[in-house]
C-alpha cells in the first residue's frame, strides 16, 4: 500500500493529539484513503524533552530539514504563534504539500494569501480546526451549504469566556475567581487577554465571515468587547429576568456591507445558545433556503481539535479539484438591519436620566440596573454622553422578556 | 452552458419546494456546477389541477414518459408512498440517472438495494432529505465524520411528536387537543399514526443506523413506542422534577450487536435536547475522537426539505467516484451497555410494591407517579408482572435529578 507522508509542526496538546489519532485510527485512514498515513517528521522547540514518538520519525527543531525530506505530502501546523508559521506554510505549499492549520490568528491574517498560493500550486488547505474545535462548521458552510445563501451567523466561539460566564452564574463567583478556575482547569492561559478580551473570537469570526460571505468587514469597524466588565451583579440581574450572558460573535449583511461584532449579549431560554454551557461552542447559521441550523459541540481540547484536523486530512487528500470555497462570492444583499429599530438593552451605570425621548424605561431590575428600550443609535449616543454606562443587547422575543420581568418582580 | 436535466416525481409540498428553489437559485446552481439545472419533467397524479409550472416542462401522470425523455440526468423523488416509488427509482438508475429521495419509509426498506444498483450503474444516490429535514445530518455522518467511529446516536426525528409534547407542556393541553392543533397547523396528517406511534422516527432511525454503523438491528428487536400514552399528568409530574418528555431515537452498539429504540424519554435541562421545542429536530452524535456533537434545525417543511434535496443535487452531480458511504463497515465494538446497570425511571401504574429488592424507591412525585432506581432488566420484569405499569427512562446525570426532586418537594 502506498504511503501519505505527513509532518506535524508543534507537539503541544493539539500536535500530540493529531499524532496519537493518526496511530489509533490508522485502519480507518487506510480504508478511506487507500493509502497508509505515516508521520514522517515532527517539528519541536526542544529535542531533548522526552516524548512518546516512534524512533522512525524525524524529530527536529529546524523546519528546513522537514522541507528537504524526499517524500512529504501534507504539513499539519499545530503551533500557536502567528510567526513563523505563515512562512513555514508558504514554503510547504511551494514544495507541493497540502497544508492543514489550527492557527486562527495566523489564518485570519494570512488565510487568503495561503489559499491563493495553494491554488497556484494545485494543493489544498484545511482549516476546520481554526474555528469551533471539533464542530465541523467550516466543512458544513463550505461543503454542505453550497446553494444556500447565508444570511447571518451567530457563534459562541471562545470556550474560555463561556466557561467563565457559566461558572460566575452557576457558582456565584466573581470574574477573577472564575478566571482562576479556568486557568486551573487548563482552559485559560496565564495571560488570558486573547480569550477574555475577545481577540480569539474575533479572529474566528473573520474566518467565518470570509467563508460564508466571501468577504469580511473592515477589522477596525468590528465592535470587539470582552467579558471582563461583566460583574456578578449584572449576571444576577440578568438571571432574575431569565436571561444569560453569552459572549456572541455575530456576522450579518447590512445593505452591501458585511458587519460583525463580538461581545457579551443576553439570551433567553428560547434561544439555542441559552444552554450552551462551560467550554462548549456553538454556531447558528441562518440561510435563505433551510432557515436556522445550530451546531454545538466541544470547541477545544486535544481530541476534538485532532478530530477536525484528521477529517481535514481526508479532505485535502481526496479533493480532486484543489478549489477552495473560501473565496466564493456572496449572494445578494439579504438582511437589512435597521439601526433605528428599537431593541431591548440591559443598562448599568446611568448617572442621569436616559436623556433621549426615544429611549423608554422598561423596568429597574435591581439597584442601578435597568432594562431600556431604544434603537442602537440612541443607546450608543447615551453611552457617549455618559461614559460610565455599560449596555448589553437582549436577543430574543419580547414576550419572553416581559414574562421574565414579571417573574423577577414576583420574587 | 450545458444543462443538467432533472425530473421531479410528485408535486406536493416538497416537490413544489424543490421546483421553486431550482428556479430561485439557478445562479447559485450554475456557479457551483458549471451547468444550468433545468426541470425537464414533473410527475403528477392529476394533470388538470392548476399549478405554477412553466409550459416547457413535461407534465405527466406516466413515469414511462419521463424515462423516455431523450435527456435526463437526475430523478428527484418527492412522493410519500413506498410503492411504486421504489420501482420508479430502480428504473431511473437503470437508465443511468442519479437519484435523490425524500422517502424515508421506502428508503428504510430498499435503500441498500438502490445503492447497490446505483454502484453497478455508476450513478449516485442522495437521501439527505429522508432524515431530519434540512439538518445536514446524512452528509455530516457520511462526509464530515469519515475517520471518527460513531459510538451512539440520539435523535429527535419526528417534528409532529415533538410539537405535540411541547404544546401539551407549554399550553397544558391534553394529547388530543395538541394533536388537533398539530393537524390544524399542517404538522400532522389526518391519520397521524405514522408520526405519533413512532413509525416515521423508526424508519429514520434505521437509515441513520446503516449510515453510521454499516448495519441495522433486526427490526423486530427495536423497541418502538409512540407518544399516545403520555398524559398531561405525566408531563406535569416530569416538569415538577425539571424534566421534559422527548420522543428520542437511540442507536448504540452493545458488544457486536447494533441496538436501537424509539420511545419517549425524560431529559433534564443540562441535556442538549431539553430545549429542542416544537417541530424542530435534533441529532446528537457521539464519536470516539470528537466526542458529542449536536445538530439542531427544522425537521420538515417545504423549504428545509427542499434545501436538503438541492444540496444533494450538487453532491450527486459532483461526486466523481459514485461510491456511497452508506454501506461502510462499522468500527470495533465500542459501547458495551450493561443491562444490569441501575438507572432512574419515571413509573406510573404500579398496583403493588415494585416487587424486586433490586428496585429502589427514590420518591413519589405525585399521586401514583414514582421515581424508581433499577436496572432495565428489573424494570422490564416489573412491567411484565404488572401490565398497567408505564415506565420512562430518565437521561442525564444524577445530581440534576436529585436537585429536581428537592425543588419539586419545596413547591
């Protein structure tokens, strides 16, 4: 049986998961591909560190050594940093290798360039693992919804933030305590900025935007808010209304423009994200033929991410036409979101009355925390005049919210 | 631009949805396929009935006329009955056409035969629309999880049953009232047997079983229970415990045997199916690499079903190798479910004590409705001795259930 030679760049959690899965699922891979998959090389930072890697595998700290292997078909990149991974993958493509990456930051910055280069060199690019871990959202958008025109995407894309918000509510802990717990569980880095300030979700959002709409918004126009300002007090006030904070990425088309935001939003129990808890991720896709589909599953971890990469390995090896859907052009203008439309908001930190006659007080939920109704524009202006104001959009239907307010009052 | 000629068999809700979607998405189809898709013929029962179909389309009541068209590439079957659709599709394959079907009963009976015949004739079979409407579960199992070994599938596969259970709980209506409402809304047939007795879900379960495990259980061994015995009283007792009745299809491997059941089960709010309400469907797939993934979306309706068929149309036209995953062999024996393992049950209709020392009373929830703990075997024996007993498995973790019981007592 002929062989597919693979190099794995990086041997952290994800790289090791990929290595182990290639061993444990060698029969499935051979049956599907008609060829044996062999790990030819692993790129590491420190060759001395003891690792459970077969002696036949080239273990090296020098990527050039990998490039010079006589036979190499696929390069799988499991490194976190943006550089030098981009240059590694460019060289791999130029050598005629398919590439697979789990690196969202690098891919958000350089995905287009890599895909164009891959088309020139007749190889494929797999990037399922960059968004939502083991949930096959990239393939669902790229392969299963080819005729549906995507209208809007919502996503819980950062498991760390979702874990912290869940812990804060469930265990009545502060943000700091919950962050510590996330770090103890290995869900958050020592420096958690990327996760809790929304950068990680932002990169994933840009990748999804390009895949679903063929383009992305100007990065500077995207509202990116993390979860660091969510206090126990806010969480409790929301809970009394039957609402939960979720850190939600949204992508939609307004006129001819793609718009996106990544920020804490409130959802009620009728929303498919209400029960997405802990480190789970979820993506809700609204398309013009099928309507709304929600995919939910593990957003990170050794084996969920390895799953995405191993399934990508099959796809890149089987794709007869090395054409990517990543650059497909978007359909017609679909959803015209009206910024003058009145919505509900949870608002804290008002130092004086809401100021605009267009903003209505719905209720004071607890001391200093209000539900207001008004357009996005009006609320933004309010926050400009009163910089102490924090405001959070409440998704879902009015009936649910009104019921929640009544029940909160009855307590 | 060359043309893909399509025939649509049946012009009910689904057939009309497919026809309209081919018109409305002709640009997307042409861009994806590089060919124009044209509806060459529609098979109807009554040619006189006025329909919004272009004059260029052959409208006929005679399938042979369609078979004799000089050019025909794909036959899309949107008829409900098992016969004569099977013979139509066999003839279409023998003529060299790809086929696509939405007919779960026919496909559960004859899917294997059609797929084998299609392989002989080098054409493809699309059957995404047979299970879970617009949710791309067939393609996810067949195309996106090729290396993952499926261990267990759970599904809410019948929208009518789920709608009725939701209405009963939400509106505090009887089964009969909720069924009537389902009929008024067009969610249930005049004769609802297929839906409310679990036959529809059963056929879908067999299709999923074959796709995920390469085989299906002996049909006679599958426990198939509908929702007709679920009373308002049971629903209320469950709700007081924080539980909801869902009509759930389960497929798992026990030793080397595939087992399946289709029946009402209780789930708590931590379960991904708890919030699947109304006519929505959901499928939860547990695989060995990725873990659990849940797909949720519209399980029926004109456009969700048309979406599944249109996306299948792209797949059958693009598949270079007319190989189907339907017959793939299953992985190793994975989940050994122990029938002696003690679980929780909601039980009604006990005429005497539970009889077996192996069965423990957890609590009497309301008059005559108990939560018991015992193995499946013990509960089945109890029900054999006391035929008035109805029992329902409670999914989920113990902690949730205990909390639910405490809260119910506090009311």
